[in-house]
């Protein structure tokens, strides 16, 4: 019976995430249109709201022909690997007290691992496509992962040290009186910067830069396979926002409204910041992107970790 309940809850979560990703694509396009003083989706449905449904139907029914010489098994496996780990990561996110498919003692590590796995999909898809632009995009994705994962984990270790636990529920419970963003502001900023890179979003999306790589690792993809890459990217944004909410912004804590509502509001605000960055900032050069990670962000993350350790030991 427990297995049946888990399967039902998993199916409900999967359906909700699919719908959330679709609505997010519409919201982003509307916001980008407003910020850039142009029209966004405005034809299909009220305010163009049904545009994401029309796009989904188009991508599902569109032919997907692998390029000549492609490694077909790897070509079709890569898009699945882009979306599956992100969906698995949501299985341990706690939207409210007890609202999680699985409550793991190492929940933080599990989510971080699922985020890191997505780069394998990018590299595999780039290699399987047998396309030079795609290969360059895959190489960029691998180098960017090494650079930004180096301080992504370190940026949240201050929260783990203050809480004494890797369990997401324990971390939220420790923020009942004070959000960790107030005591870990540097860690929060570094985590969000690394989260933008982990989700492969502008301005850190040089692995699919249209100016020089056509579409990077996705150059040879179309139809449903392209949609899975697209789905993985938007769900990664929501997963990073959910993790930031859990680690730094009090999770479900908030007055008056139910906990799940507060969690959704906070995730929505952080996702809006992702869209704002896309509309505002240009892409840096690739050497600037990698140099910032190794020369600036990593030392700051280590400094924040040392300062937190000093505070924890001094307080003890």
C-alpha cells in the first residue's frame, strides 16, 4: 500500500511540475516582453496564456530526425538525462511540513547531486550529435560545471554548519525565528550565482550561445527531444529556487498563509530574479566566466566557510 501511495504522489508531483514548467515559460516570455518594451505572447488564449500549451503540442508532434552519423542510442538518451535528475531532485524538496515524497537525512547532498548530473546530458548530447558547434558547447558545459560546482557546495556549507544537519526539514525548522540569509548573506549570493550557472541560464549559458555556437549542444535537436532539454532547463531554475528558499529564505515559514503558499511565493520571487537577469545582463566572455569562478567566487566561498566555522566554534 505504501508503494502505491508513493507512486500516486509521484505522479501528482510530476504532473504539477510539468504544468509549472509550462506556465513558467509563458510567464518568462510575458515578463521579457514587458522589460524589453515589446509584445510577448498575446494571441493564443487570454494574454497569450495558452501559448505554452500550443508550443507543447507542436513539439510533441514535430518530427525529430537525428543527423547523419549520430550515435542514435546516446542521441536519444541525452534529453532524458537532462530532465530525469531534476525531476528526481524535487522528490526530496519539502514544500511544507511533511510535504515531500521522501525525507532524506542527506537531502541537500541528493539535490546537489541531481543538479550536477544534468551536465552529463549536455556532454552526451553534444558528442552524440557529431556536430562541431555541439561539441564546443558540450566542452564549455563540462568546464563550467567544474568551475561553478567548486563553490556551489561550499556556499551552502555555512548553513549546514549552523544547522548541524543535511536534512532539508531540519534546515527549515532552524529558520523559524531568523532566516539564514540574514546570517549568511555572502553564502546566499554565491549560491544564487552558482545556481544560475548550474541551471544553464543567461548570462551563464555560453554552452548554447547563439552568437557563436548556433544553439550549442542542442544544435541538432528538435521535436520532443528538444522539449526535454527545454523542460530540464526550466525545472532546474525552479529546483534552484526551491533549494534557495529552503536553505536561506525560511522555506515554508511565514505569517497567516499556509506554509505551501509561502513556499510557492518565495520560489516565484526567486524565479522572477532569474528572468530579470536574463532581460538585463549580457553574456560575459568565456574566460571572464571561468576566471570569476576560480579567482573570485571560490576564495569568497572559502572565506565565508572559515568565518562561519569561527562563529560556530566560538559560540560553542
